[in-house]
C-alpha cells in the first residue's frame, strides 16, 4: 500500500518539524507499505504548485494523511481537494 503523509505549507520550517510524521512512518511495516513524507513547508509548495501536483501524480498514494493546525486549515483543505481531484 502506498501512503503519503503530508506536512502542509503554513508551518514555519525554522520552528516546527514534521517529527510526528516520521514517527508514524517508522512504526509502519516497510515491507508492506511504501510511505512517503511530503514536507510542503520546507519546500515552500502550496497545494497548487506544479512540483506538489507532479509528486502526487507520480506516487499515486492509496492513503493520504495531512497534518493540520488551525493556522493552515485552509491549505490543508486545498491539499485534500487537489488530491481527491487527481485520484
């Protein structure tokens, strides 16, 4: 199963890191699952960026998890909508 764990744009990469997503990935069986962490904050990718769209299109995840805090709620919804439209 392909799993995409997404850290959306809106977090300040100098202060907040997606450590929780790394913990999730490390606790999944890597022999059964292909897990990719996509750090949009570090790469400065919005849900509309071509790089982000290309990465999702190439990876074709079966399951997507998106981290969300109140400061980036709208971006999280846009990410979910763009992935739903793609898949």
